C-alpha cells in the first residue's frame, strides 16, 4: 500500500471513529436526521461504479488464469462473435458479486461505462444472450466447466499452509430448490409436496468451498449420484496437496456398498446411519458399563452476559404443551459389518434420555438412539469425538443457506434442468471466489473473510463505491468512502500482480 493511501485511510478511520464516538451525547432540540441543501447533477467527465471490489476480483481471476482454464475445457461455441465461454461465465459470476440476484440485473452493469472500463471490455452480454448461453450446455459440458474451475482451485490450494492441508473434510448433502414455474424441464414434486429441483452439493469444510454440484429432479433421493461426485472430490483434494481425506454425511450418504472400496483407498468416513430395529436391539443389549456420559463443549465464554428470559419456554408452559427436555446423553460402540462389506467398522451409538413435561410437571421418560458408522480408529477419534465430527457436518447447512438466500444460486432462472445446473455452478463460483480471496489475502484477514456471510461480504468488500479515473497508462479506482476492509482492495491488486510476474 502506498504511504499516501495509508495516510488517507488512517485519516478517514479517525474521522469516522470521532463521529461515532459513543461519549458524544448532546440533547438535540430537533431530530438528528436534519437533511441538507442538496441537488442532483449529471457528471460530465467523472465515471463511478457502486461495486469497487469487482476490480480486485478481476485481478484475482486474471492472476489465477481462470479465463484460460475455462476456455480450455468448455467449448459450446463454434465461433466467438465476440464473446468467449469465459466471458459469459465471468459475466454471470460478476453479476452475483455485484449484488445481482437475477439475469435482468446484467442490464444495470452493461450500461455502466465505469464498470466496463474496470473490466477492460467494450461491452458484456445482455440478459437474453446470457440465458441463451446457459441453454447451450449439455450435461458433459457442465462437467467440463467444473473441471476448468477445479484446475484453478488446485492452484489456489497451493497457497494454503501445509498445516491446513493435512486433512480434507468433504461434506455432501442434498437440498431442495422450489420453483413456481410450470414449464421448467426436469422439475418434479419433492417429498415435501413442493415442485422444483433437488441439487446435490459437495463441499470442502476447510475453506467453505463448493467442489461439485449436480442438479436433479425434485423427487430424486438425496444420495442419487453422490458416490461418483464423492470419488471426484477425493481425487481433487489429493491433487490439491491434502494428505488425508475424510468424508462426512447424514444417513442418506451412508453408502455401505462403497465402504470397503473407500476404506482400502485410505479414505476416512464418518456417516450417520438409520436407526434400524436391529441396531436398536444391539444397543439395548450393551452392558451399562459400556456407556460413557457425553459432555459437549461449552460454546463461548460464560459469565460475560446474563442469559435473557426464554419467552418461548414461558408460552409453552402457560399453554400446557408437552415439552421434551434433554436430560443426559451417553455414547457406546460395537462392531458392525454391512451387508455389502467384508470389513468390520465401528458403530457409535448416541443414547439420548429425554424427559417429557407438561405445565413443568413430569410426564414420562423416553430414550432415543442415533447411530454413526466410521472407519477411523479409536485412538484417532473416540466415540464422543465421532459424534462431534458428525455434528460438525451441520456447518454445511449454513453454506447451503448462503447459496440459497445470499448468493441466490438456487433461483433456477432458466427453463431447463441442465441450464439451471450451469447457473448453479457459475453462481457457486462467485461464492468460491470469496473463499479464494480469503486464501489469497493471508490468515489474519482471510480467516474473517472466510467466515463472513455473503451479504456482509458484499457490503464490506464488493459494494464500495469508486471513482473511475482514466490516465495515460492505467485505470485508477479511487475509493470514495471509508471501510475497515478498504486495505484489502488497496493491498490486493499489487499483491496479485506480483504473483503474476513471479
């Protein structure tokens, strides 16, 4: 960062901290939102963009050679008049990174000269052309697109410290993408009675990246086609330098037919498994000495803030609803050999003792069992840690929530199953670019970037207004407002260009 930029950034920070100083308390005779004497004018020469972070992202994309990788693998055009496949892919991904939620939002970007100048292009595809691009894909082309993205991903992972590449945690889950459309090819009715699609999401928990997606009809089982994508994810993380691989999933992904193959390949697994009556019978048969009380770690420091009154609990008690209260949890394990396997695995049993209450008076006690199967040895993962590892997979639910309501990747804007699959892959790329930026900027700021919700990332990094200044030899994006994350933009571009030159 230039000394001049650092001085301006410090001055802006001091000014805003002074304005927001909580010690300033003055009794006001009138509302503080008093307004001012303003008017609007059209700028004759000055250009500006509302999404100043897009320049940083484009520099990152160029540094990683993502456009070349996409064009090398994806071939849906015979000729390029004038757009290449990478132009369309990045156009849609940048639309998401600029706060767009639908194809029509491209019109807002393509009419902004400052935005076009920032990307160094004459024009970008309009919404109709972008929709036509999505419809050109066949299923094989979508796989090629994911291959092009993953080739770039491997180069990004090389920037991770070795300590963070010891164990890759691969999560898999299915979700529902409802649609109100009636003419979308491939849609079907789900078990919940809603029409739409049932995408499969395979992700890397270490970096919160989406590795693979597959769009499926709404009535598809959660695990449909999952084995092939899990195999591809294993090969991908190994290519990226991860030493050990562990897969996690709920009961739908306990694909016992593949256990022996994965175990022989050195892949660790922790899966939930259905509470079959035979398993419950074996759990009942275990001696009481085999059970150990499960003590869950306390989340966050205690004693800093008094716990608020539980209003929901009060209403439930007043109205006489039956309340289920968890009394205690115990874990045990026994050996398990699946029907399709020759190898014996560890079956971990979680026994929950639940008390039923009404009007805060005891009604009954109920025992429920949850089961987890794993091939990880007891020295590496105790029964309690197997339960915690399986529960940690629930972080993928947060990722899917971000894809749904933050990135809007599951809007399904096109009229076909494959076309919507392409959009899901491209919108997921926008989320992955956030994760790659977190890796690129280093641990101190990258850790917080990685944990950010998508909407906060947009407003903190991407949607910073910038003045676009053309000079004889370069284009300057001049930040017009202070943000604690402005330093990421100021430092990022020189760093990426240094990488390209190396």
